[in-house]
């Protein structure tokens, strides 16, 4: 029996997906999963249960699990409400229909929103591709668990265009340095309860609702901004960090600081900490010098690096994001940065955790740091990813090629 249907199979396919597959392959009897019985990896489970088991495999990767749950929930809703079928009933051509559905979902699905497995609107071709790749991973898992006989998505060779990697502008190193200076000034002033005039001078005069933050808020926002930039870390890494993750390596010129962390994909890394990041941490923790900070690290290894308002509470991933967004808004409106051009101030206002990472990568390459070392610092799997941010050689590259051109 052929793997693929005849060209007119789409119009001739039976309406009842439980009785026939749309790729020409025999269906499991009455839509019953293949080998879903005792002795198999996923015995006696239904569609909801096996999808739940697949999602549980990503419990240690909450961001991945969240994205996969959204796509799987939307797909299962379509499978039942639109198709009236089960996972075992689907064939290759059903996924052409599902891709069309993702591109132009019905109005009621858009109105329902993401919380109920709906949409904000039709997905782009790149987002459709990502959704299909996630489902392909799900079907691979169900095959490995003997729940399904085959993965029809493996027959779909063109799932859409891959995402385009484009270089987005970032604030200049000069603008970042000035912004950090303002945040440090606010932190120091907030720690001095007798300095209301200093605090007033440090904040933009946007109205009576512009309250002066207490020291905990000023410390959290300064640390989020400074460490997201200086270490190029991800927000989850900063939220999870503990003082005991830091190591002070003695050298003749003073301690060399390192950060031992577990990042994306459970990859372990030992990152060099710039002196600015260490100095900022000492100020946040009210340590007089780096020796005092090293003593604190030894005494309190389980203490969260970034405080949520008290020295006993860790900061959530969302709090890291919100702290950066709050400081970015404060900085973009600050009169001390009014001399920056409008685009620079807008870039500061739009800062997100990942754009801080991109900015750091760009600035390191601009400073002439060897790309392989930048790749290692940012933990990019591919050097090509790092080189996306390399703007340093554009002029030199053009000049070198132009100079080498034959002259008549």
C-alpha cells in the first residue's frame, strides 16, 4: 500500500477521520492507538494522558514546557472540535489542513485568546513552522512509547521558512554606561534616608505619582540592569543564582571572580565575572570591599544573589523582567539622558533581558574580543550565532575588498 495518497485524495477522503487515514496507511481499529497495552512504554493511556506525559518530560525546562503546552493544547482542541478525531487517526495531509488553520483561525478562536488554546491572530509562516516542529517532537515521543505506529509529520518535508536572523540595534556602550551610573546613584541615595534632595535630583520629574523607590527596589533594579548586561546572563539564571555559585580565585593582582551556573538546556558553565559586576554586587549587599564580599559568600552560600525585598526571599524570573522594564522606563525619561539622540533613548526604553544580552555581545565584539571567546561567554552553540552581532568588521571588510580590486 502506498505511503502517500493519490493526488485527489484530499477531496475523496472520508469525512470520518476515525475510519480512514489521509496518508493511505491503515488506521488503528476505530482510532485505537497502536500497541497501547500492557508491556509498552505508554500502556493504556488516552490522548490527554500521553500528551501530559510528554509535557512532564520538560518539567526542568519551564520555558520550553510552557511553549509546548500552549501548542499541544491548541492542537488537541483543534483535533477534537474541528476534526472530531484522535491522534491515531491523523495522516500526512491532515497537517496541511492544520497549517492552514493556524494561518487563518476562526474568529471565535481569536476571541478566546491564548489562555483557552486560542490565538491572538493568525500565525506567521515562521510560527506555523515552529508549531509543526513541536508537534513532530510530540509524535516522535508517542512512537518511541509505542502509542502510535508512525509519525505523519516526518513526511512533511516543507514546514515553512526558518526564522530570519536579523541584527536589531542596541544602545551604545556609552549609553549603557551612563544609564548604569544613574541607577548606581539612585541606589546610593536610597540607602541614605537623610538625603531626600539627592533622591529628588536623581529621578525624572514626571509628576506626583513618581514615587521614590525604597532601597530594596533600587537595589533590585540596579542589579537586574547591571548583571543582565555585564554577565550577559539569561533572566532565569539571575533569578536562580545564589551567593555560593560565586568563586573568588586568588591571584597576585587580587581575586578573580567566577560564576558557576547551570543555564539553558541544563548546560553547566563557569563564567568570568567582570569587575563591574562584582563591584555592583558588593554595593547591593552593602559590603565595604571585595574581601568582605568573599567572606559573605562563604558565610551565606544559599542566599539568593538578587533579593526580592528582604535577605530571605529569592527573586522570580518575572520579577527580574519587571525590574529591568521599570528601570528602562525610568532611564528613558530621565532628564540626565536628554542629550542622547531620540533613537538611543528609545532603545533604552525598549530594553528587555535578551536585548541586554545582545548589547553585551555586540559591545564585546566591537571592543575586539576574539569571537570564539565571546561565543564561550554567551554560551552560543554555534559561532554563527555570535557573529550575527559582529559589526566591527563591516567597514574594514568593505575597504579591504575594495582595495584589492584590480585597477585599470
